[in-house]
C-alpha cells in the first residue's frame, strides 16, 4: 500500500506540474521541462494504476489520469480540415543524428512519398555528399544549406521547386534556416527548418534558457492572405506539453500531426533506430488555412529520430 501511495503521489505531482504549466517558472524550468515531455506516459500510467491499485491510491490515480487524458487525447482525435484550394505540398523532416542516418533510407522515403520538400537537421558535409550520391538532388534539385558550426547545428532544405531567400524571416533571432519556395502557378510558401537546442542536462538553466529563447523567436504565421503561408518543420526538442511550444502554437500555427490525429506518435528515442521511440518532439507546423491530408512517422536507420511526413493543401492564392 505504501508503494502504491508513493507511485500515485508521484503521478499526481506530474499531473499538477502539467496542469499548472509549472515549466513557465524560470526558477523550476530546468527540472520541469524534461519531466513534462513524459506527460502522455504519466497519463497512461495513472489510468493503469487506477485499475491495479485499491482505494485511495486508485482514486488518486484515476483523477490524475482523467485530468491528463483531457489534455493529451485531443492530439489523437484530429479535427476536420478547413477548405483550401491551393496546391498540395508534401514535406518530410528528419534529424540525421550528426549526419549518421542512412542516406539511402532518406532518399528512398523521399522517392516513395513523392516529397516536394525535405527539411534536414544535424546535416554534415559528409552527409551532403552521401545524399547526393544516393540520388537526392535528382529528386529535389534545389537546396539551401547551413553547415556552419557544430554538426548538431547543420541544417538543409531540399525542394522539387526553386528556393529563394525569404524576406522577413531571416532575422538573426530565429537562428533557423529559412527559404521561400516558388511553386508552379506563381504561388509561394515560406519554409523554416527548425532545430532548437535540447534543454538538457535537466540541471542546466543556461541550456534551458537558450531552448526557450529560440522557441520564442520562431516567426508567426503569415499576417494576411496576401503573404505566403509559412511551414515550420524540424526537431523542436519540445512537445505540446511544454508551455513554450504551446506559445508557438498560440501564434496561430497548427501542428499537422495533431490536426490529423497522429499527435501522440513518438518521434524520438534514446538510441539509434531499432529502439522504441518515446517522445514526440519533431513537428510540422502549417498555416491555419492549410488542409492536412496525411501524416506518417517512419524509422530512420542510423538516427535516434523518426522522419515525419506531412501532406497538406495550401490555402488558395489571393
């Protein structure tokens, strides 16, 4: 009974931390941010505990599980898409784990899904060469890359259609790679390849502060229908259970996976491909006027991340 009370109390503390958005407190964020990434797991554990334990612990677990399920389950139900009359865009985002992911697997996925845009994080010079040898530039001939700095900060955007500089998205505070996609028929879309630094180790306030500041610097959706819609894709190192990421969504962005009912599918695990994925920290964020038509997650040999594929129809051009 004592062990069940300790477990129920721990789960209740996790639930209170999430419901109170305690990670907004600068004083506690270095500890609460890593903890809240496991909110879906805490919800499942609480609901299971409510069935296995008795009396007080069972009731505590049931209340915790119900409260957490209310904030977690909407990501698995999806919502009807808005009407959109623009072209369909198919995108993939993948973290290459210091460039070690299989180039052949990446190119095969691009070919199989007919992707129009590929967002890459932790891109390195050797990985660029391997991707080219595997045939990536035959499928997506237009590219923008930023390989300055350590391998964890290398990024690239590869596209089927021309890429140009994206005015208004390149301010230094974003610290992300941006481009403008020129689609057939004259329509455009602004692209942001996101890779925010992980808020770890959990006792490092400096790393957590850097993570928070880069999330806060991400651009909002297009201001008007006359502006190109914006697509933010990559490794955010954040889940919907983090207050900083929810603040990005409150700008107006839509998480494509949650909109399609796949928002609880994990995209990151503690080791290379073959081990279970645990956390949902890779996302494709789209303009609220986009109609999401498909979202899938694929294993990526050599990487600790899964690749995320999203297909959506852009809003009609003004």
